[in-house]
């Protein structure tokens, strides 16, 4: 599928809260589940809450800091700042339910 034909989804599975400065999402993925392909148009904080392994499948036209797909252990409770620009799909490659909070920082 060409990038122009791609349908992008939300960066999380549920919008938790929003105001004029931040937007907070929750993402829950059961083992083997995938998120929608999504684009991070805002800088964000990622806070994993549960899970054992998570994979990121990066799109060829991503403009984010992470240019290659990979699989990682889940750093539960560790907040990570990520700059905007990534186009990707999250995939739960582990045996446990994955859960995260993602805080988008509006300009």
C-alpha cells in the first residue's frame, strides 16, 4: 500500500483526557495484538505500565528518531520523551497484556 493510500489511526486505543496543552492516551494490546498504523504529529512522553515485550514496526516514510523496526523488553514505569515524526505500528510480541500511557505535548 502506498503511503498516500494509507489510513492512519489513533496513537492510542482510548483518549483519556485533553486540554489546550496536553492529550493523554491509553494503549492496551493483548498478546499478539497490533495497534493501528499511526503518526506521531506531536512530541510525547511514553510511560509503559504493564507487559513484557513490545515491538515497533516502523513505516518506510517515518520521520521519527527511530528508523528501524525492533522488539524490546518493556521498561515498566520508565517515562521516555519521544520527538514527533514517527509513523509506526505497535505490536505486543510478549505473553502479557501490554499497557501504556502516552502524553502528547501540544505546541
